[in-house]
């Protein structure tokens, strides 16, 4: 099997137990390889006829990271390595760690989803569910951005992160502080759009204890 075909949805290169030398990375030839995948649910059953664009990238965050979370590119290694979860409001997002993967150890290589249908982690708390102060819903078609949290490499437990790092929220047109920021820097935030909601939610669907994910349509530019 060629290196180009080794990384598949639901798997990482080194797997759960093989030794990873984080001082001298192996298989750097895999980093940055583009993949075009079928749109599959978590049971690997076809969900639609659409295709999903992804790239093979290495986790260099220093911690084990989990599937379905938004991540950031490491400086100087765009489309090759990611170094933590997104944690700043409206910041640029690299992509979403393969939602089929349970865990990606530090130094391991996995798929990062860039374009098309993808399951992502829903908000952890009601307060972070929506940017707006007068709305607690995700409507189909709403625009998604990165959420505010404390740290990009927070300690993780089970199927959830310890705070809201790596999760998403929607931008409402309500007259709140966030909207004012978006209006003032609309071009920048427009470029940092993650995608759009495909499955409607309400604040009662927040996810602070389980690994439940929700379907969104990623709108990063396809990578080749």
C-alpha cells in the first residue's frame, strides 16, 4: 500500500499504540496529501452523493486531540500540521479533525476535513451556544465561526474537551458586541467562516457531557 492511501477516515497513521518519535517525525511525506472522500456517517454508511475534501495533517499540539473539533495550523506548516484547538472568536480555522476518529495522539497523522458535510462538536454550554444575546438556536443555513475559550491545548477527558475550545457557534445579525465586531471587520470574519448549519439545534442540545456531534457543511476552499 502506498503512503498516499494509508490515511483513511476513522484511522490515524500510527494508530492507538505504535511508538511515535516526536523528536524526529517519521512519514513527513504524508503531511499535506489531499484526499477526496465519500460523504459517510459515523457508521461509514453513505449519507449523500457529495464528496468531502480533506488533507492529511500531523498533530503537533503536545496533547492527544479528538475528532470533530476545529483546529489551527502551526505557523509555517499550513495544510501540514496543526497545533491546537481553535479558541478565539471568529479566528481562522484550519479545519475539523476527522469526526470518525476517537483520538489523535501527539505526533500522529490524521485527516483534517476542509470542505463538504462534516460532523462537529456542538456547543458545550448554553451561554456559548449562540453569539447573539437574544437567540438560542442554530437554524439550517446559519453561518458558523470559531468559539471563544481559555486555551488551545486544554486537558481533555473522554469524548469532550474541558471547555469550549475547538467548538463552533453561529453569527446572528442581532445588535450585540459580537455583531459590531463583525460589521467593523466584515471582510476578515467573512474569510474566517467555517461553514453553515445543516442540522437545526436549540440551546437544550448543548453538549457538556457526551461526544455527540452535529452535521454542518464546511466551506473552506477545497485543497489539492
